[in-house]
C-alpha cells in the first residue's frame, strides 16, 4: 500500500499520489509513465515518501527544531 510505504519507485507514482510523494516526485512519475513510450529516456529512481520524512524528523526531534530555526 503506497500510503504506508517509506520508499517507492518513481515509475509507481503519478499525480494521484501527490499527498504521499510531493509534487516534484509525482510529476517525475507521470513523466516516466507517459514519455517513456514516446522514446524519451527518463532515468528511474526512488522516492523517500512524505511519511518517511515525517517519521525521520519526528524521531530525531527535528520537527521541533526546524520551525524554531526558520
């Protein structure tokens, strides 16, 4: 299930996954899915999901430090 994953392949996501992977990653996923068939080479990759980022920042108490620094 995408919503609980911490890492996903770029070719697995699209604009329907915006809240899970963020805008840039969702767009890259769309590009891979739609432009590869046209012969446009787009390198694959992986995504650290929003859930993974939030768990990391929470565990390391960065979710408290970052707002103070900003």
